C-alpha cells in the first residue's frame, strides 16, 4: 500500500471523477474486511466512506476512514463475473 501525505492526496490517487454518494448500493460491502492504513483489518461499514470514485467495469474506488481515527485508506472493490463482490484491495493510505 502506498502511503500519502494528506487526504487530498488520496483523492488524487483515486484518479477518477467523483460519483454521488451511493449509500443504498454500498450495503453489499458491509461486514467484509479491508486492510487499513493503521496496519489492521477492519470490517467495511458504509458510514466510514468519505467519497466514492468511478473505476473500470463494476469495481469502485472508495476512501474510507479508519474506525480508530488513525487515517484514511483508498480501497477498490473487486467483483467476480461483474455481479458478485469478491474482495477489497487497499491501494493507498494516509496516516492522521
């Protein structure tokens, strides 16, 4: 995972146009784990999402805040067969 200086740098790492918040569609990711910038694995919760970004295909990039308030992580969802959620990949992080 790449470590960046600020939350704004995480937005630049996303590199895509910001989408409107899609909280109702984010429930499929709840309770799945992702690797956080703090070094731990946390369960995804759509209340942790700061911003959504478009990505290729069915995958989406999201900036999520650490539940322990230690920073933020840019994660990307990975889908199987374009319809079923598989896993998260942590792309970059910012330490608070």
